[in-house]
């Protein structure tokens, strides 16, 4: 067991599958992150790969999506929506993916998640602004928000 008390991580940790090398991103690529892998190994943590968008039933590759007029907390509260770059409302699928991700966290007793920055599902503290222009804003993806609401500590890949 890790003795470092700088984080509450212990045991099973949800990790965005793309960070572990799974080609599940919207563009069909991974976002493999050696630093995340090293962090997990150093802490003796067991990564549980998740992709909320695949869990929701999205194909890979898929259209780029962004949250419009809010963030993941607003989506969960029904105050914002998630759209594809061609204008299709996919909010319901993003909520479904977040619910499935939370279900997995509960099954594996994960108290922490390390998620991909900027993602409309996994973004932890920063997401795209909904304009599909590359601009970002403070905020949380839908799955990240749902995990936080359930008491799971959510870290970005940039935090480790």
C-alpha cells in the first residue's frame, strides 16, 4: 500500500482508457500518457480503464462533441447540452456514459479517477467552450462531474 498521503488514491483507480493506450478517442487514436502509467506504478495502484463515450454506445471514431452553455454539472442538472460538431444533440448518450462509469467505480470500489483533460466526458477542471473553435474554459466533463457528485476524487492527467 502506498504511504504517500498527498492523495487519497488507494487500490483500484478509474483511468480514462485512452490514457492507457486504448484507441478510443473521438478521432480513433489514444492519448497514451507515460506519466500517468508511471504514477500508477509508483503508487502501486490498479488502473481500471473506462471510456464513458464508448460505454454510452458511441462508435470509434465519432464526431467531435462539446458541451454548450455550461459544463458537465449543468448537463446533469438539465441546464446544458452536448452537441456534435454538426449540431446533433447527444446529451442523453453522455449522461448514460457517465452513469455507466459511475456504476463501474462503485463495482470496483474506486475512490479516485484519473481522467483525460479537456474531454466533454472526462475533462477535469478544464473543457472546450462549446464553440468548436479550440477555446477552453473552466469546467468539468459529464462523467467527471457525476463522479465528483458521488464523492469520487477526480484528477486530470495533468495533475499527476
